[in-house]
C-alpha cells in the first residue's frame, strides 16, 4: 500500500513537471501558463494524496527540474536558474494551501463548486507568483488584458480538470454497474437452479411418503404371513423415513435461501428476465461451439416477483433449443400481452420434434439427448417446466415442423403481476 502511494506521488510530480513544459509566455520574462498545474490538480482530485505535502514537494521538484533543464540545454548557471524559477515554488505552495483551506476533497460531488474553487486557487497562485517576480526585479508588465487572461486561463484549466475527473468517474461507475449487473444475473440464475431443485425435491418427498406408507402397510401384512420379511419391510420403511427427514432438512435450507433472495430482489421487469435468459444462453451456445443468433423481443412493460419460476421455465426451454440446433441457427424469445395472459414464445429453426415425440417430451424421464459416451440426459427439464407453469395457473404447448419448433407458455397476467406472500411457498410445497 505504501509503495502504491509512493508510485502515485512520483507520477504526479513527473507529469506535473513534464506538462509544465507545454507552456505559453504571455507577458515576456519568465512567467508562463502551462499544463503542469492541470496535471497537479487532477492528481489531487483523483488520488488520495496529502495536499500540502504534495504541493510542497511539487514546487521543489519543478524548480529543480527546470534548473537542471536550463543548465543542461542552455548552459544557464544554477544561481541564475534558482532566481528565475524559485517563484514557481510559491505558486504550487499557494495553490496547495488554498485547496486545503477550501476543503475541495470533501466537495468532489459538487463539480461546479470544485471548478470555481480550483479557478480561484489558480488565479490567486498566479497572482502570488507574479508578485514575487516583480519584487525580485523580474521585468513583468501586467495590464488589464493580462489580468483577464489570468482569470480566463484559470477557469479553463480548472474546469478542464474537473470535467475530465467527472468523465472518468462516470465511466468507472458504469463499469461497476455493469459488473454488479453481471453478478446479479449470475446469482439469479443460480437461485433459479436452486428453485428448480427444491421443486423437484418436494415432488420426490411426496413419493418418499407414499413409499414409507406402503412399506409400513406391507410390514403389517407380512407380520402374520412371514415375520422375517415383515421385519425387513419395516427396516426399509424406517430407512426411507430417515431419507425423508434428510430431504426435509435440505428443502428447508433451499427454501430459506430462495426466500431471502426473493426479499432482496423484489420485483423485476419481465424484459430484464428475458434479457438475462438471452445473454446466459448466448454464452451457453458459445461454450458449445455453436453460432446462434438469439433475438430477444420482450417489449412488455410489466414487472414480476415470480423471478425464479420464470427463469427456470425459460432457461429450460431456451437451453433445449440451443442444444437442438446442430451448429448454427436462430432462436427468438418473444413476450406478448394477450387479453388477461402474458404469453412467452420460444421459436428456433432447429431440426424440429417428430410428431410421435410431441406427446412425450413433457413426461418425466423422456429424453432424446445423449452425451458422447452414450449416456442419456435426465429428461426432467421440460417436465419440471410444465409442472411450474401449471402451478402458476398457466399452460405450456409446443408446435413443431421440420426446421421450426415453437414453445408457447401462457400464464395469467394477474398471477405474474400481483401475488400474495403465500404463492411462492405454494410453488415450493408443490401445491
């Protein structure tokens, strides 16, 4: 940290000295206008450096730098160089003192005020330098025109620096906003996956309850017919019951995470959700080495707090479309408001789904996807999507011909736009 601050301090001194050679000499003699003060003022505003110490060191360094330059390039004696350039030291010290007294660092959120403060410091410092030069016998003639020039240059340099700082600050804020947006999208996609897993786990728990109930019933029936088998059936029922309790603990944890995230997320525009799905699946297509154009046409000006159910449904359908397209193609995600329903359309120009498979794709376990080793997919994605849509009071349908497949998800608009607190728990609990 200390090395970093030292590096910044050195950069400010060097840039101030070098830009100080970009100069204009308005009155003859040794007085000059340069860009050095602009570099110094920018360093004070942009970096966390001590104002007075930096002003003192900048003044000394620039005097030394100019004396060395004059001695090396023009053969001017050091004693003459000191007399010629020493007033510059008082310029930077005066500027630093005024900046410190005006507490500009605490007013950076008011650029207009900072601009005028900086201009005042520049004008006053120029006045101090000119006064010292005249006292020391330097041939400097000041007229009304010269005073106006000092004021104008002070305003220009100050507001140039303030404008540059604000432009860089805006870019920085935008970059941070984009980074936070990407992080928010990533977390929301993760939570949509958790929502789907919690939903699936809840369905599995209902099956576990049925198995436990049947195992207990079977153990009672076998107690008379075959006591050893009855004990075995009872043991199975007890183990399944333990599995159910473990599943309940996992579901409770998942539900708590999702509920907390929902409280933070509140309502989100449906257009934002669609953009998130489009971006995520665009990245997914690139990961698979495919060239897919994702056309997002979500012009519905509505917000919803059913974030994770919608993300889960749309992600399942769009990612299936990405996987169905062989190497290149197009996917359109469109949202319309039709009467009392919000309708989501996902259309792709992949190979299509055969007529025989259209009635099977929403069945749990059915899949047409296999990896390179011949292992099948789980086949539960579209089944989950259909179940979630039904719990939202909607329906899902599919239309397919060779070269085009279109999924249509229709959900009552009042269910997406207005929702009671219990609705989210209803989805997680399976009804």
